[in-house]
């Protein structure tokens, strides 16, 4: 399926067009994100030594596009709605 992967990392958010299987897992999305950031394929995000576990605590949000594609957002978890500490 045609998809756009939006990655937010270190205060930068960037889009990366990608072809994915329809039922791609969150784990695979995170692995792909590590690979494309390391390789410099994502505009504005190039970290050659990005650790494998960088996106372990991130969430993947999925939205369908009007053109039949999917938009994936890989973003840090936010504390909204979390119990007060």
C-alpha cells in the first residue's frame, strides 16, 4: 500500500513516502524508521548511529487518506490523560 510515514524525532517532524504491506506491524514501522533515518533518506533527519531502540517507546497512529493511501505518524508518547505523578 502507498503510505506516508511521518517521523517526529528530536523536535523535528518529517514525511517519508513508503510502500508497505497493508497489515504492517508497529514493530516493523519502527524498524523501517530506524533504517531510513540512519540512511539519510528522510529530509531533515539523518542520524547515522541511531540506536535500534530509539522508537521503542513511540506510538504509531494510522489514518486513511482520501486517495486510498495511509498516513502513519511515529511519535513519542505524550502524558495527556496519564495519572498525576
